[in-house]
């Protein structure tokens, strides 16, 4: 699965992937997540310009099927979003993107990967646990992670249980 930096032309495709993946939340009783707007082009461009936006292309078609964006937060690379189009799901695309981000993070001298996610959605926290992430307890949250969680709460995401997770850079992906 080819991974490459996102280009400006990719950014609208990332929004389409986000919308398609959001639909998976509707049957879980989370229509607000399904209806949530994807990241704006300006936000995606900020990640791209920082060198922290990557896409995965389908081997056969060359079409972009997934993306990952993030940024350094308190000495770790924080995965802001990793999204795989449902048509490309369950093929290890997310795992490959996360492994790529981990390599880039190590190259930047960052010690870990972090993310926030829904605790009870099967393709969220349980998936990341299989990749070697662990849930952080309150005292383990860094100032940057506390700020991210506060912003998520302001956006209403705490209606469903959320968790911060971390994977140290020396760990392998499961």
C-alpha cells in the first residue's frame, strides 16, 4: 500500500473519505458523528504544510483510500485523525499509515504516538489496543492532551466515552 505526503489536490478527497467513514457511526446510535463536518480544507492544509499529512493509495487503482494527519504534542506525535474509506477497510491500511507516522515521528525525535478516540467503538480504542496503544489515566495526561480533550468536550464528543491513548516509539505495531 503506497503511502505518500498529501498534496493540495488530495485535500477534498480526504473530506470525502471522512464523510464516507462517518456513516459507520450511524448504526451505532452516533448520528451526530456521522453528520459532523469533515476537517476544513484550511485545517487539512495546515497539517499538509507542516509535513504531517499522509495518504494511502490503493495498489490497483492508485486512488487515495485513507489518510492520517497529526502534529507534535508534548514530545509525542499526536494522531489527530486517521481515516480509511469503508470500501478499503479491514485490509490493514490504517495500520500501515500509523506505522508510517511512527517512523516519521521517530525521525523527528518524538518519543511516542498519542491519540484520542471513542472507548467503545470497535474500530477505535479496541483496534488501537491491538496496535500496542494503551489508555492513559488522568494523571498521565500531558498539558497538551488535556487541552485536546477539553476542546473535544466543548465540541460535544464526551456524549460518548472517550479515551486518550499512547504507544511508545519502541513498540512494534501488532
